[in-house]
C-alpha cells in the first residue's frame, strides 16, 4: 500500500524556519519524482516544489524561490522541504505528492504569525 506521511509542521513567527519531512512507503521511492503542494484557506492548491529521482534537479513555485529548498534521501525513503524566511502568506496545509502514482499525504499545517 502506497503511503506518504508528512511531519514537521507547526507555528513560527515571520522570518523563522521549518523543515518538513515526508516518509514514503509501499513503492520504490528512488524511482519516482516527488513534489510538495500547499493549500491556504480560501485559495487554490499551489505547487511548491518538485524534485526528480536522484535529487539533482528540483523546481520551485515562484512564490517560494530563494526561500524554500527540497531534497531527498533515497536510503531513508524521505523527501524534505526546508522553509526559510517564512512569511504569513506561507500559512497553509502542506502536502507531499507522488505525481506518477497520484498519491497524496495527509498534510501538515504550517502557520506563520506576523
């Protein structure tokens, strides 16, 4: 059974940092690109980042470029999202997603206070 479990969300002040993790199971993790999305209240779901199988190539949404970094550890079946200089507009539920398997995690809440 394919499963994605996010962790690391929480509440931080503006300018702070958080690191999200997504632990994958039920598939050969190293063979799949991974992505992060977020959904803020009242807004459409937004692509935050995606990372290819080896981790050598990653792309980012315009709103997070220069502040967020995604990486992966294929030995640990885990993808990460390092979020720096967080701003109130980054407040959202963050989801891990495997595009090729159309599988979502349960999400983790990130709240940034001003």
